[in-house]
């Protein structure tokens, strides 16, 4: 683990903004709370804001304009947003997303612009729609200052992408937290090392794993408290990726003023993890690994025979999140984001179970996931 001398700065992710229900029962972003959180974030000297075309059904980019762009000088902050090729049905529709984001944010230009969620079957769409050349042309025109992509796939996929496009991009956004560091489905360490081998900086997402790492089992929490009783669970989670060499910013999707205030204190005053703290985190990983979960190793053999193309390892991962952290919100989010309503499409053909080296009762687990998450 390459370690930095100072913690990377905090970034404000506009993915999980505070909401309330209006009289019609519709979810509405709590703009006044978002404004107050934006003010505290800026007052603390942090200036990086991250959104995307899809967040909050497009309302996130609008909220960013109202809370930030319309209230602060443009040169005082940086905006990052993302283009999701997988949400478009044509080249023209994908290209139009850029103009829509500019209009929603009112930013004039984007400090950081990302192709959103490369990895898996959807990666080919970014090529089919010509989005690499499109984004580079926007950068040449001054509408994008820095260009990169966010990634949610395997290390091998990432290596293939960078072999073709490393000369075009200036950064990569990765999911990094201490539980996913050696996880064989997320492959955080492997992906980080590939990006750094090209000398590219990393933007970190999901450092607290959607909030799961502030809800550790008692045995795991006890290890961290014994090492340093003054550090919160959020501090351990945020400082792990922020201690890595080459990390440009650590994003946190903060939903409440209390979360934002705590994270600002951690990142403004905290120090990189030392050897003793890293050893404690490694011990926590061992405790989490010992919890009775679905014994899926994410080898992918089950996928080769599934006629329904169900993302079985991801569904098993959602079940494991619930077992390890007792965090239904994060387990549901992982399921909805990566394998929405797929478990119930299982036809119980048994191909997956016949191929599984761990002899997992996959059909039963898929039924359980459908009952829990659908």
C-alpha cells in the first residue's frame, strides 16, 4: 500500500442528498439543507463537488446549480459530472446528455467530466457512441478541463481500457474502502495498482461503503476502539483511502448536516494511517471474513451457464452485506444498482449449481434475495 504524507481532501458527493416527501408523496431534495451543507463545506476550504446526469433522476445537477453555482464565484469550486452511455438509446441521445448537464448545472464548463460506470457489458456503448472522441473534442473546446472515467468492473477490464485510452484520460474514479481492498468482486487494490502504474491520479468513491462501515459488528468495532478509542468508525473508513499515494480526492455522499460536519472534522484534522492502524484494519477484515455468509468466491463459473444472465456474484454480495453489517439500505442499494430484480428471473435450471466449485445452493439464495430485495 503506497502511503501519502497527507490525507487527500474531501469531496462532496451529490448522490445521496437529504430529501423529504411533499404533499403529493413525491420525494423532493431538501434544498435549504443542501445549501447549508454546501456553505459549511466551502467554509472549511473544501471545493470539489461530484454529481452525475442520473443522480436523483437528474435533480442532483439542478440542486448543485441552486446550492452552489448560483451562490458562489465560479472559480471558487470544482464540479465533476458524468455521462452514462448505458442510459442512452442512440449516439445523438448520449451526446445530448452533455448539453443537458451543462444546462442543469449552469456551470459553463466542467472541471472534471467522466464517462460513467465503465466495466461489464455496458462498456462497449462508450465506443459505439464515440464518447471518447466526443469528450476529447469538448476538452479541446474548453468545455471540459479534465477528462476521465468512473469504473465498476474487474481489474482485467480496467487494464484493457487503459491500454487503449491511458493517453486520453487524466484520472480514474474507483470504489475503494478497506473491506473492498481485497474483495474479489470489487478488486479495489488491483484496480488502484493498475491506475497508478500509468501514473494517473485516483478519485475515490464509496469510502464508507454506502454507510456500512459505520455499522460494524461489535467484535470488529472493538478492535478499532482498542487501537484508538478517540477515532470514530467513519474516521477509520475515510482515512484508509485518503492515506493512499496518488489519491486526488475522497468523495462522500453525505445525507445529513451531521455526517458532513463529522467528515469535515476527520479530513481537515486527521492524519494518514500508521502501521498499527493498518494492522487493526487488517484484523477487522479477518473478523468480517469469519462471519457466516454465502461462501461465494466470485469465480464467475456460475455465470457461464446461466440462460437468464443473472449477476449471481453481485446478488450473493448483497446478501453478504446484509449478513456482515446488518445494513439493509446498503444491501438493497447494491442490489438495485447492479442486479435490479434479477434474482426472481431464475428458472431453477440448475446450471449454476452444477458449475459452482463451492457447491452453493444458488437457487435457494436467489429466492432469498428476491424475497429480501424485490
